[in-house]
C-alpha cells in the first residue's frame, strides 16, 4: 500500500484485499497523482471563503503531517487534527479514532 498505512500488519486480510483490489485496472492514477503532487493550492487555501478543517495521520507518508503547520499558518482559524497511530487512510486503520477526530473538526468549523 506504498506508505498508505502506518502499520500494514494491523489491517485484517480482507481489508487489505479490498484496498488493493479497488485500484486494480486503474489507468488514470499516475496522471492524477502527478497533478496532485504538482498543485500548489496555498493561495487558494489562504483566501477560501469557507471554514477549513483538516485531518492528518501522524504516520502518513503520502501527505506528511507537517502540512498541518502550513494550513495553520495560512488559515489560523482552521480546525486541524493529527491522529496518532495511523497513516494516509486513517478511516480504515482506526475508524473510531477517525470519526472522533472528524466530529471534533466539524463541530469546530460549524
């Protein structure tokens, strides 16, 4: 899962099969990843006229959690949560911790 999870051994086999199988035959993932990697949305984020919330996995190797400092610098009003013990797909790795963090962010921005 190429850095998508903090601890792949902690996932049950059916979950891993589903995650890997979901991208089987994908043809546009390369161009999509390239577009995301090359996008600089900082100006947009700084001027976005809506509340901003963000969740990060502490062990995320796809989008490192250090990005939360950028969000907080550009949007001091943003509600940010970093979830310990998870990587990029926190909602799969620790669904309860993800939901709790998401609820806190949604309350903070509403």
